[in-house]
C-alpha cells in the first residue's frame, strides 16, 4: 500500500516540475508573427491577427510590424507591404499612407519591406537627374 501512495504523491510533483520547466522556456520560442512596437514599451510579439495588432498599435500610439523571425515577407518593388493574418504579403506600396489605407481595407497591417533602402528624391544636380 505504501508504494501505491508514494506513486500517487510523486505524479503531481513531477507534473508541477514539468509545467515550471515549460513556463521557463524563452518567450521568443513561441513568438507570434505580428509585433506591436512603440517608444514606451519593448516589442510585443504576441499577435496572430494582423488587424488586431494594428488596432492595438493605433490605440497605444505605436505601430504593428511583421516579426520577420516568424514570418518572412515576400519582397516586391515597393518600400511598404500589406501583410494579412493568412501570411500573404503584397509589397507594392511606395508610401506608408497608401499602404495603411490598403491594410485597413484588407484587415491587415502595413509594414516596411525588409532589405529595402528608403527611397530618396532624385538629385536634380546629378547626371540625368539621378
């Protein structure tokens, strides 16, 4: 009888230890594809719905962006991309305003394209206006 009661006592302890180990795992390992960023708080990569991330970002004076570690953005010719919760990106926007309007219509978020240098106005004194 003693052996049986010791086994019953050990199972909850083992379960509790396994749960604590799971909670101690790095948060980045389970990061979501969308992050809320602002100057007031560190990045909050906890959003799986792009539209919800965008709404919360607007409320907090920040912006929503893609967590490129979790969801690489397909590059296009634009500097800004609309990304939705289905992980579809459309990188055809040259300014954030047009991108943000399209993102609102598509229930997504607007993010800056990765690996793109900011576009600059042509140099009027350069060769051929370049």
